[in-house]
């Protein structure tokens, strides 16, 4: 029996992981709290730890895990920026992830955010429930004919671009490693970053977080954008400088923002804070803008995505416990003991 300690486990994590590879011999131990250096002791007796985007696996945490006999960190997500990969390699702890659970889930949520924000569906819903059937202030715009900028054309960015092409929008894309055949087949045009900023009516971010793209959108980038641009981010919160975003919203230069991620979301997103005072002043300010729509990192949350996350995570744990390679395409970032 292989023991796996699952941190930051929500009800849906418990449900889908417990049903993945049923009878496979994984003994799941679920914990509601996040994994960090202070909580690492809870992994005592586990060979694998299963973590999510906001668990903090720095050097101290990984060294403590290794001292407890943990040999594998299984990320049930695509992002791995909160894992010290060098420390994991030094401790001979394998690190795996789930890089492509459902690009459709995130892409569809991205477009759903735009439709809601643009056509003010959330405002109309609240009005009608109060028997206010006025249409005043609910004017939106057609997506057809607009220019959409897609920043990052990995799996999610490509699916998002294809959906926008279905709306008959003009789609420009930027990526350091362009998929030229895909672009030609789907009527997408690659362009440099600045020209996209200057011409996009809608700008959608689909990049992994690296040092090079931290605060990719800040004061300088916002100044280059068209007045009234709609900004979408369902990738990584740290791609946007929140302070600069608030200034651009206050000035009226940005027409609207829809976010599923936020750069300081740890301890806020995935938690029920109703009835409490929100301690993050910048997030509190964003929530006051009528042209800002925020969801709490739920773009991935579909049945299909949860099933795939659980399947790949369970298979990686099983294969690495047997000394085999992880599931093709997931990637092992550190050595396996």
C-alpha cells in the first residue's frame, strides 16, 4: 500500500482522487491545510505528497519532507513556480505535475468571463431578481469584428483563440515559440507583443509564470493599450501589477477586467471568508469597480478536468513508487530515488 498525503484538500479533491484508479493500492491521507515548512510533519509515513497551486514547497519544506521519507511531490496542477526544484533535486525527491488536464475548461471559462463582463449578465441577473427589468447601463458590444490579443499559445491559449475565431473576431497572438501551422489552419496571425497591445480590443493572458513575465502588464504596458481595452487573465495572477491595474482602471484607460487569478490570492482564494473583513486592500479596491469581474481560481473546475487531474496524479504516484517513469507528458523535474 502506497501512502500519499494530500494537502489543501477540498471536497472535490477527496471525491475525485479517492475514485481515481480505484483499488490501485494508494492510501490517501487528506488534510484541509496547506503544505509548508510548518505543516510538513503531517506527511510522516507518506512516500508521496500531493499538493496544489498555493502550497509552499521551499527548500526548508522539501528538506523536512525528505527527512520524513517523502520521495515524490505530485502536483495536481500545471504550475510549479512555488516548488524549489533545485532543492528537490538535491534531496532526490521527484516532482511531477499535470500540465494538460483540460485546456477547454480554462479557455471556456475565459470566454465566459468576457461574455459576462461585456454583456453585464451578472448585473442583469441581480436586477431581475429584484424585479428591476430596466436595460439602462447594460449596453455591451459585439465580439465579432473585434481584435483579440492572445498572449501565450500553449494548449489553453490555442483553444481560447479558436473559440474567439468562432465568434468571427480577428485574433492576433504572441508567443516566443509560435505554432505557425496551427495559426495558419485557424486564421490566427502572430505578431510582436507591443503591436498586439496597441491594437487589441480584448487582451487575454495564457502564460506560465516565470521571472521574465512577472508583472508583464504594468504601467508601461497599460499606457500602450487602446483606451477601453478589456483585459482577461485566467493564467497566473503575478502577470499583472495590481497597483498599476487599479490606477489604469481609475483613469478610465482600461474598459474592463475579468480575473480568475490574483497575485496575492494565497489565503484568500479557495477559502470561505464571508462574514470576515478582507485584509487585502488592493483586492478590496478591485471589488469596488463595476467593470471588474473576479472569480476565485475556478477556471479549471469541470468534471472532465478533475477526472484527468486525479487520473494522472494517481498514475504518477503508482509508477514512481514502482521505479517506473511518470505518465508520458507530465514531466519529472527532479531525480527519482
